[in-house]
C-alpha cells in the first residue's frame, strides 16, 4: 500500500472514536407522539429510558429498557475504547470488538430509522455514527484484518 | 504481534481499557437519568415586584411529565401522550408546526399588581420557546400584526387582537399592555431587577422541590399593593387572627408527579409563631395503635402548649372579641361555662391534658360511612386524665357505667339516659376515647396485628411525602371510596377511584419555613 494511503488509513482509524463520541451527544431520533418535535441524542435516550424505568413497570418492560439503555450506552464505551486504542494499541481485542460494535449498532439504528421515516437524511448523531462505523469498517477491511484474527492475536485467546 | 501486550503491560492496558469504559458508562448513566431541576429561565425576565408568578414545566420528556403520563394511564387514560397530540390536532393545530415551537422548557404568567379600584392588572406571558422565530410567526398568523415598533432596540409587534409580542433571545413575551412589555424588556437588559434575584423568591424556590409540573409564587404585598393592606379593617382582621405574617409574606406552591402519585408543596416565608409547637417535624407514634382499616387519621402534637402560647399573647384581643359577640365577659368565662356543662371547672382541663401527640381516627367496619367507629388517642398524664373523664361521666344524670377488660386493659363505657355511649381506656399511658367499638379495637390490637403504621398503603403514601411530617391527615382513599355510595362514582370516575390509594395533607415548620405539603398516591 502506498505511504499516502497508509497515512490516510491511520487518520481514518484515529477519527472513529472521537466521531462516535460526538455522535453520542448529537440527535439520533425524534420522539413519538407529543415528543415528535423533540430530538433525542444517545445521551438523552439513555436518560429518558432511565426516567421510564423509575416508573412501575413489568419485569419484561423493565428488562427491555435496561437492554436498550445498555446497548446505547455501549456506544459511548466503544467510542472511548476506540479513542484510547486506535493510536497505538490496535492489537488489543477491545479495539476490533468496540469498532465492530459501532458498525453493528449504526447499521441497526439506520435500519430502524429507515423503517420509521423512510429514505431521508438521518439526524446528525446517527449520520456521524454511521460515518464512524463506516470508517472503521473501511479501515479494517482495507488492511485485511478481521475481528477474529485480532482476538486470536491477544495473549490468552485461541 | 507486538510483545507489549503480553505480560504486565497487557494486563495494565486491559485494566485501563476496562476502567475507562466503566467510568464513561457510569458517568453517562448517572448524569443522564438524574432528575434535573426545572430551570425557571422565565423568572429572569419577570420584574422583581411581580405579585403573582405561575410557571409551567413544558419539557414533555422530563421525568415529571413522564411520571404524569404514567399516572394518567393508571387513572384510566389509554394513551395520554397520544391523546394530547390528537387533541391539539383535532382543534386544528399541527403539533410539530404550531405547538412544539412553544415548548422550550418553561412558560410563565406573571401579574405585577392588581388595582381593585380600576379593575386592572399588569402582567405578561413569557415562554422559553423551542423555536422563538416560529412562535412569533404563529402569533402574527393567529392574532394578526397591526404594527411593528421598537423599545430600547427590541422590536415588538402590536397584535391586532390586542396585546404586544416580542422576542427576547430564546424567549417570547406576550403582554396585554405596552408598559408590561417594556418592563420585561428593561429586566432582560438589566435595567430593572428580576424576580429571579429576589431573596424571598430564591429562598422559596430552593426550599421547594426543584422538579415540578407547575410552580406558583405569590407576594400579597406586591400583588395587592397598598389598596387592601392599608385598609384598617383588613389590617386589623389579619392582625387579630394572628395570621398576618403568614398571609402577607411571600409564599410559593409546586405541583409535581412522581412514580407513586401526584404531590404538592407550599411554603411561606412567614413564621408560624405561636402555632409552631404543633408544626414541629416528627413521626407519629400513635399510628401504630390505630387499626389498619382506618380510613381517616389525623395527628397533631403539643395542643396544650400551643393553646397556652396563643392565649397568653392574645388574651386581651380574644376577651374583647368574646365580649362584643357573645354574652360572656371573657374567654375564661366562656371556657368555665362550657366546662361546667360536662362536670368540669373549665374546658381548659381537657385542653391541658393534651401535652403530647393527639390523634383522631375513623373507620367503617360495616363498609358504610353511616356507621363509623371513631377514636381519639392522646399521650396524656394517665391519672390526671382518668380523674377528668370520671368527673365528666359522673356529671351526666342517670349515667350507667360498665367496665370491661379488653386485651388486658380496662375499658369504661358510660351511657347516658338516652343510651348514647362514650367509652375510654388507657393503654401505655395513652388515652383512648371514642365509640365503644373503636376503643375496643384499639385496646385489643395485638403487637403482631396489622396497624395503620404497618399498612402498606399508609407507608407508601408517607414515603412519597416531599417534606417531613408535622401536623397531618391521612385519608385511605380506597377505604373511603369503598365505604361511600357507589352510585356517586360512575363511569370513568369509578375507574379513577379504583386507582386512588392514599392522600396526606401536612403542615410542618421545617428550617424556619412553614410548608403545606401533600401527596396523592395512585396504584396500578
């Protein structure tokens, strides 16, 4: 690979974490009903789900809300890991794990958005998350690495 | 594979990754779901001398509204959020275009002063808008724009339907008169003081919960001006009633919602004065003596001390009032006469017994309100109280006295000539007096039997209270509604009634602030 491309790829990888972190605090979706004009970022979604959890809910509803909160919260955690590990420690298993998580969650969130609103430009947070996920996927695929390979490289794995 | 990830370095890096992830997650989880206080930005635009300020939380995604919608569901609404939106759309409004732009977090109405002679008031509506530009457009579309003008560099619209509207940053002001609009603009530019900076407003705002659906602040002095307060009749009435301080000093109320029910709180800067002993924060000791099926429970404390303080301070005024309005010469004269009718030297003998907690409870064992059992339970000096009650019974002509042993305690029942009974007994130096069935139930209550203090509905309602308890009343709404006439509660009200759990209304003097608080709990 040419040096210029390699450098571009490096920069791409460095940008994934900060982009995903910024995405977490930007709007992902509009609310339902009277909240249809209210924009919810990942951060606000975690908080709103928390406020719903404070109510008397069935075990199933409570568990579903916890799952949703954790899935969204994990975006911030994954973004933090990407930011920490991308510069020098990409062989750590948390790097591909967090990166592919961002890819998967961005895909799911875009899918939900598509189903709800049709083919429109997604809200900025979701758009940024998709870009972060896309950059990670491009970087990994371009360099020929795969998550299982990286995991296998780590001491104690495989 | 670089060897840096093997051994100690790998462990350290992994630990760092785990700690960073956990810290990020914990911070977000904690800060995002924490119930943040409603930021009353509108108070920063209201003139400091506002007499009435009424603010609404307009953040429909806030914990308060989330809880309120859930409570509405418990009360029978199927989809309160949807109904709210549908209601607006049925009225011809598009929620996103016409309503949502107004919802920027808080909205308020203030009234600066009421002139009863001219029947006029100054004031305005101020709202923090999500989209203030769109709000101005809507106002012009709906109310019409007659003219554009400017005050201190701020453009405003003269509305065809009457009134004036201006945009001040994120806020929109709609005033009925130009002077009020200009007053708000002056405050926004720092040329006049804001209500948010008034010490009494800040103190009340801090004393009450910061999380609410609605907040009301009233300063009677500012609201009524000199008109009423200079009126000698009004002034004298307030002074003589001993409530002048509470009435005239600023007060505030909040209404909110939380997981278990709706709550309200009121607080006043005024001091409780002589009634302070009754309003001290405490926990009821007598609730544990009341049967769990009590539908009504009222408790207070230090009645004797409060009575002494009030009478000592206002004896002359009370004597004057009694002389003017009755045939008695003084308070003592009236109390003596009332006492003699029940065989005592003065009714004060009864009042003086009530030096500790005093509670009144009622319940309906037959399930109908027409046949209640009722008791008064009081912490007293037993020998003194027994003497007083025996003299009362002995004074009744033809009284028949019966003594029984109930749960190891002596119960005395006196019946007058008409067979009307009065029962009393003592349990752990506490007087229990009331209907024979009521007294018997209290005396027979075993240590393992369910009492009001162990009743889940009572405990849940107490737990929801936004302030300490002082003098308060608890109403077991489920028991009351069961005992009431079902025909009175038809349809939707019946459904709502089934969800009502308990109600507490409480007055307490806490940290020098008198507060009235209450909670209405709602079950699934």
